[in-house]
């Protein structure tokens, strides 16, 4: 217990210290929300990766989908790396940075308002963002607090409150800059920790080959006639596996807290290096987490009523790790979760302040008062998330699926097409909002699919609804489109190694 307490105390001191240090450098709203748009490749890439993965992935998703799909769950991690990281950076990174700077937009709702000439979109998108980021934040608290209760024997409620206080300290004090620097530190901890955890989990079953052999002998309830289902290439449920890959990989490209990272990129070098760093980071963290979860059936015995997915990973770790390694795992999961929580808090609070309070109610709000409002709303967001996390009988993965499905289903199509296609219309954005939220809420009230499948359907629908409605509705004024897309035509100096035609004769 002493080892775990010392590691935890050290983490708390470093995290809070970075937040208080960065407070002195945060003097404007742009500093608090965007870090001055001057963050380098390592900081930006780690901020993206650590915001992507949290206790939801390590505890909730790794436990549930490792149990359902076996080793094939590793495909989810590969999808996260190749689609959620690599493709997202290649497709969205540069254009997001250029157009949002051109439009002087600091939030996704503000981007919608300016790109589509509709202030009403700013209000609607801001409310959607705030409402559906709360359940995601709550799922992070639940996953993290469950591990704390296992490691320290503390009541779940006290764990939630303690984590909320720490989140509030460094986010409210230092804003995005403190979050990004902490993400860099926490990302290193996550990389080291996941490698150690996977090694110990396999060692607890006699090594990699022995663990696979044991897993091959476990029968699959969903595929009774399929031997060795949990070590097969696509697992016992390929269609369900594909749905999870779509939700957790493609959906990332429509999440405000993830896209926000591209707003802060410093230069072209940061984009290129960040693409590589974030992809490798996702490959190790997500791939390792889902691969580890595949062996949950060797450590966890389901009760008569069926498995409690949120308990699988905690019991795996308790049964395979020493006290010191449990402490390392706690710091790993705490690092992943704190970075995600801070990103969610800043995204939601800044959107409400800039898009609703300043954008509609108090247009002449000073910078000092804007900062004050953002910090107050950060605290309110944390409080709401804690309240939902303490509500009983909420499965971690269900909360996250609802959040990701509604947000990405609403925002992915309008944002992606808005960066590339002039013909995208305001009506198509409203249509995506209705479809994205509608599919997930209808499934919540009258279930027709699992939460992950409903989220995947909403995300794919967003990519179809946007162009279909755009082609059937009135386009935006040509003059507005010319001004909006002129940012891509601006000339910038290019080194000779990239452009030979600039060499003077």
C-alpha cells in the first residue's frame, strides 16, 4: 500500500504543479483555450493521443470487447491507430488549422456558424456538445474510480470526488497549456505502463503461447460450433466487431475535443511529426489495451447473471500484478483519464462561454470575464459529470457509446465536408444534427441495436446525409464561399527541397 500511495502522491504533485505553473502564462482567452496556437509536434501529438484513450478504453471497452471478441479485439486498436489517428491527421490536420485560423474560430460550434452563415448553428452545436460530453466524462470517472476502489479499498464515491478535485485544480488554473504539458508527461507514463501490464498479464498465464492455448479452449456462447473462436482472425462476431471499429475510429474525426487539437498546431513540421507520433502512440496504447482485454476470460469468472464487463479488467490486474505493478497501472490509467477529462472540460466550458454567453447574450464580454466564465463552467461541467458517474447501473461502454455516437453522428459530416466541399449547405448540417442525435436517443428509449452499433450507424449516416441533403438544398452565396476557401490559396514560402521552381536563375 505504501508503494501505491507514494506513486499516487507523486503524480498528484506533478500534475497540480504544472497547472499552477501554467497559470502565470494564461492571460488571454486564446491562451486558455488554444495554448496560443503555438504547440509543437510532440506536445500536440501526445495531447491528441492521451485525449483519445482513457479508462473507458482500458477498463470498459478492453474488458467488454476482449470478452466478446477475444484476440480479434486487437483490430479495434489497429483501427484506432490507422483511422482514428493516421487518417484523421492526414485528412483533417492541415485544413482544420488553416480554415479555423482564417475564420478566427476557436470552437467547433463557432466554425459551423461562420462556415455556414448561421448563428443558430452555433447555439445548437454548443448545446449538443455540452449535453453529450457529460456522459462521456462520467464514463471516464466510473472506469477510473472502479480501479481505485480495487487498488486502495476506498469507497467508489470518494474516488470520484478525489479525481474530480484534481482535474479541477490543473484545468481551471492552467487551461489548455497545462493540459497539453501534462498530456506529454502522462503519455510517456502510459506507454511504459501498457507494455509492462501486457507482459505481466501474459506471464500470469505462462507466457504468450500458453495464454493463447488456454484461450483457444474457451467455448464461445455466440458461436457454439466454432472451436477456438477467441483466437480466430475476426473472432466470433465479425459484424459487431466492425461496428466497434467504426465507432471508436471513424467517430474520432467528428469529436470536438479531438478536432480541437488541430486548432493549436504551430506549423507544417508539427503536422508531419505529429501524424507519425500520434499513430505510433495509438498503436501501442489501443492495441495493447484491447490485446490485454482478450485474456479476461482466463482471469475472470462470470457470475450466474452474466459478466459484469466493468469488473473484468480490475479483477485481471488484481490477479496477475504485484502491489508495485498495481501502483504503476493506477498511474497509467490515471494519466490516460486525466488527460481525457481535461480535454472534455475545456472543450465544453470554452464552447459555452464563447458560443453562447459571449456569442449571444453578452457580445462585449471582456477577456478577463470570459476567462472567469470559462473557469466557472469548467467546475460546473466536472460537477455534472461526477453526479452522473455516481448514478448506479450505468455501464461505462454504454455511456461512451451514447456520447461518441451522438457527437460524431451530428458533427462528422458537416465538419469534414465543410473543409473540402464548397457545395455543403446549412440545411445538411441541421439534418445531421437531427439524424445523429435521433438515432442514438431512439435506440436509448427503444433499443434496436447495441449502443456501439447505434453509434456506428449514426456516424455512417452523417457521411451520407450531408452530401444528399446538400445536393437537394440551396447552396451558400458564392461570395461567402470565395472568401472562406481563399485561405487555401494563400502563398507561403517553401524550402527548395519541396519546390524547385522557386530557385532563382
